C-alpha cells in the first residue's frame, strides 16, 4: 500500500544519523556492488552537511557521476516544454498562473490547433528537437479529448520530421482517460507532487478545487501504469516543505511503484521553488542551497541510476551542467513557460527561466564533455540504444 510506503519513509526520517566518512564510503561501495542503495542509506546521504562536510558531499557527487558515466557515457537527452494553456482554475499560492492573478507577468491564452502546430514546428523543424512535453494548467476546456487531439497533432508533425515522442505534464486523470491518451500516441506522462507533506499541501492549495485533492494527485501514477503507460515521471518542487524528507518520500514512492507494478520511474522531476511575480509565496526556509540541490540529485542517482533527472532552465547554466555530469539526464532547450512563447510573441511566464536555444547550447554541452542526443526514447534509454 502506498500509505505504508509513506509511513516507512516517515519512520526512517526519525532514525539517528551518523554520516561519517566510513559510513559514506560503505554506502557508496554498496551502490557500486548492488546497483542501488536502500532508503535508509539514502537518508544517511541526504543528511551529509554540505557546508561542514564538503569532502563527504564531494564523495557522493563523484560516485553518482561515475555511476552515470558508466551507464550513459555522457549522453544527455534533449527536450522542450510546450505550454498549451495558461488559463487555470487553481489557487496554488506559489504559482504565477493562480486564478486570482489577473495582470502580473502572465498572459491568459489557450493555443488554437493552428498555433499549437506552429509551436511544435518551431521546436521540431527549426531547432531539431524530437521529444516534446505538452504542459497544461488546470484549464477546464483542455479535457482529455482535447489533449488527445493535441498529442495526435504533435505526433504527426514529429512523424513527418523523421519521428519522435510526445509526453504530457497535466492534471491527474482516471484510468480510462489515461488509456485514451495512450491510444492517441502518448509516450510518457510526468506529474510533480509539489509536496508530499500533506498538511503543507493543503496550506499551499487552500481552495477545494481538483488540485487540492492530495490523494487523487499522489495516486495518479497507479492509474497511469494501470492504463498501460510505463514511462512515468515523479518529482517534488523542492522548497515547499523540508527538502530532505520530501526526497526520501519521493524515493519511497518510486520503490512502491517498482514493488507493486514492476515499473521503475523513467523521469525524476527536480524543480526548485523560484520567485515569480504574481505568486504569493516567493521564497521559503525549506529551499535547498545549490550544493544541497546537487547532493539530492546525486543521492537519487545512486538510488535509481536508470531514472533520468529532468534538468530545467529554472536553474542557471553552470548549475545545470553540474547536475548532469556523467550524463543520464533530460536537458531542457528552448524553454518558454507561457503558451505561444516560441512563435506567437506571448509575454509572461509561469516562472522565470533561461532559454538555452538548442543551436547555441548543444555545442556548449559538447564543450563540457557531454553528448546531447535529440532523438531518443525511454525504451532506448533503458537498453542503451537511446
């Protein structure tokens, strides 16, 4: 049961921690020997103090980099988000799209079929991307039938360009609805829980709208898998609640899916809370520092080395390249977090980001010793053919 997995994570978080050099070395040896680490070991690593124990933190990062390099040989996998709508019925206090925000750094827009096609064409035919993530706010008019049409449209453009895959980042659906999306050509689905801390979740979603239903959101992955979608992505928005407990519970959630369905998470979402005009919550005491953020990703890489972190342009370039050392990560190019941000001249954002145009930043990644791959599948990532 999922609740039991969360209870186990909560119990582990109460264990005494003794993250000394010998113990860290033993955990790393275990990761190299067994291919993974336990939740207890992950909790130990998450509690390395990056300021007081920089050598131990560096040891964890180096081990994770080596593990990724051995499996992926520096390959990173290109992706672009394509926002379909910024019309939202939710009240998430950390988001610029919240329904009360009428005029601050946001343009309300739902792409027409023609506009959607132009946005996909921009990414695919002008910038060489072959993996597109369709991103949705909680727009009542973007129901499952509409999203299925969007998937078919994007898949058709990709097919005419030589092939590619389409995924979604959208609100939770029922099993039959996920099945409908899969039949339309959906290859992957990602959904960030935002926070696993139930009380904090309710505080951040104060109005009883669909997203305020914690249980419906956290069980969405069960329904994805039951509908036949095997490529699923989990994540938290680091900064909404104590980050160490969040990452531990995230890993417990992944372990539950593995044990229940035999499905390893394909994607790890790694967004950090960033200030956004129009959001009521700008910063919190819970947000990990840069080095803590890198440590959390590294610990997860040791826990689940086959899962690819989704490195996004919320972060500055140098931190992104540090996060993908060794390879085995999805890397965001050409990032606009507003519908029509690529071809329609739309102004605004859900949250501020860098852009990283593919033509400019692919060579920069190569200069960092990394190998960008634009045409790939999750099946290829699993079997090493990309």
